[in-house]
C-alpha cells in the first residue's frame, strides 16, 4: 500500500503527496447543506466531473454523525466516499463540529440544549450568546471524541483506497460581535499569565513574526498578562489562543487515529482597520497566524477563504515560510480561473477551490436536483464555468511539469490587475506581460503561468495576455524567437501543434486557455 497522503516539505514550501506522487487539488467546495443528502449530491458529482475537478470539499457535520451522544452513524460518510470514488474524485472532508462561521449551528442537539455542561460564550459578563465557548473543557473533549471517531472510521474504510487526502478542522472559527469571551471558563484563562508555551514560541520566532506582532515587548517576568504583552490587541490575541488551542486539540485527537494532513481556514479581515468581532474574533487571520501556530501544532497549515478583491495580497500573506498556500474557498465567478492559475504558479499552492461549485452553470444550487439543459450540465452555457473547466483541464494535464517546478523560483503566476502590463525576470531574461483588453467590471481578469524550462526555453499557459522577451537589465543585444509552438501536455509529455513562426508570430494567448512552448536567443552584435 502507498504511504498515506502527506505534505512533503521542500526547500521553499511543500507538496501534497498522494499515492507517491505530487497531487494538485483542482477542487470545488459544495454548499454547506449539499453533502447532507446523498441523493442531492448525485448531480453535483456529475457537475464537478464536467468542470474537470479532481477533488471535492464536502462538509461533514457533528450533528449528523452523532445525533445521540456516543452513538455514531457513518452512513452519510460512506455514501460520500462511494460517490466520490465513482466519479474519480478525491475528498477533503470539512469537519463542521462545535464551530462554523463564528457560530455553533452544526453541534448536536444534545450539546446545544445543555448549557450547564456545554458552556456558551458571553459577549459581556453575564450575557450568554448562541456560540459555544472555546474555553469549555466539556465541549473540547466531546468535539474531539466525535472527530476522532470520524477519523478512525475513515482509516478503517479508506486507508487502502485513499479517497480522503486531507481534512479541515472546524470552519471559519471565531466569536462574532464581541470583544472577547467573558464566560466563566474564559475568565479563568484570561486572569492567568500568558502561557509560557506561547511566550516561548513568539520569542524564538521574532524574525519571522507577522508585522502586526513584531512590536511585542517581552518581559523577563513569568507573569505577563495578555494586556502587558499584546496591548490593544490583547482581546484578539487571547481569543486566537483559545480557538487555536480548541482546534489544535481536536486535530490532535483526529491525527492520533488517522494522520492525514489537517488544516484550518480563515474568514478574512475585510478592510484595513476592521475591528475583530465584525469578522470572527480569534480566527486564523494573517495577523494572528503566529499565535495559532503556537497554539495548534497539529494543524499543518492555515488557509484563507478569499472573497475580497486583493487576491494576490492575501496569497502573499498566507504563503509564509512553513505555511504552504491552499485556498479552500474563493469566488466562483469570472475571477476563479485566473485565481487558480495565479495561486498555483506564483505561490506553488497545494490547490484551489471555488465555493458553491454546484452553482456554476446554474442560477442557484437548488437547480442541481432538477433537469439540466445539456450534456455538460450547464457548464457550456455559463462563461465563468466554461473558463474554469478549461483552466482545470489544462492544469490537470500540466500537473507533472508544474510539480517539477514548484518552489524552485522558475515558475511565475500571471494575474491581471489595474496596471496595463507586468514585468518579470525569469530564466535569465526580462519578460513584459501585456494585457490587450482593459480590466473592466464583470470581465475575467487575464491569468496564467510562465515556466523557465531551461536556457531560453519557456512554457507559457493561460488566457488573455501576450509576452515579450527582452535582455536582462544591463545585458546588451536583442532577443528573438527560435520557436513558438502551440500544443498540449498529456501525462506530462508535450505534444506540439502548429509552429507559429509566420504571420501568427509572437506569444499571444486568446480568451480560451491555451499553451505555448517558446524558445528564444539573444543576439549580441559585435562591438
């Protein structure tokens, strides 16, 4: 049997290894309720196959597998495994346990209705709110037991086939509309000094801390309070430690049963200066990632759910040393295809996943269960879906060559922003990427990748841009083409098509994703 799916750390990042080879997740996340019905999922599997997805992100909720305490029902889990296998898809289960999007809506009824045992958070002293407290030991232990049971079952029924390749623990955790949790268990922790394990981690990583934490003042005394160390960020730092410890302990229990990669996702800060509580307070936003990494060592990476406009900036914020980039949720609109190209090429992302994947090609997810207009399940009638399907097909065919160049510095991503062109230095030449069509609202931004395969040898893939080659700065002479060919990759092998050295001369990619192989040389005239 092959080794279990795992992260293989490289010099500059990591790769997901599945069945002994690098695996690139070309994924889609279904709507929150879709995977609660196996019948409802039937048409979704078909749509994901039409989109050339190779991975499905599917919620599995605590309330449905443990409706009565201590009694587990994995019928739904087994059905999801069977459906994914039948459509040649891998699975990434999303554990909707005690927390989902700053609330506790997926906890079982026997948890929700017993507030004496499962303490709720308080937005101010004496005022309970609906979400559970992440500081309540009873809740931590019950959630961890249920998650461990799930992972044990997955090991028993899937370790050989390895349909499940990683797991998300909880979903967009944090406390909404509150500066911090004032419940009794939270107050006990807040009254104690900052944990020594957190102090030790931060003090030994001062050179790599996020700028938001880089001004922390470390005291020699062993009794620093949260306010002493974090000042105005004390409440959010405290909640980040609390939620990080909760998620980390649940992950520890799961990994003890089945050690697949475990990750946590973040609802992002939506604008500069947005106060914690307008986004989930205590979640793994970038400014609190270091606290999370100290609190939850069993979580192998933290992942952003990107719905804000600054896609490139968020990618850069999360693609930090020791934290490989994966995007479990992104817009499923006209921006998705370019985002997939950019994240995978520029930051060697483990994968990309638009949210609500079943809604591509249809007005709403509810249309999935009924008749569809054509054999492609609506994909051909939806421009965004067609573009994403074409992108996923191209990236799937290119996966071996992409994997060879991840984390090497020889691959760059293209994403059209507001500037009219983009300058890159790669492979010993200066490349000027031009976007012939201005970026207008509702128009897909250009996206793609460029790989320096060798001296003067390039692979260019994507859509809606052109590339010009120039000498490196300070290098005399001119650059011209030896060869421009279109073609495709199949199983890692380049299959050339037309030689474009005639009237089609130049590296220009149209509106549909395509691939070019380019060889250039530099002519240095005699002095």
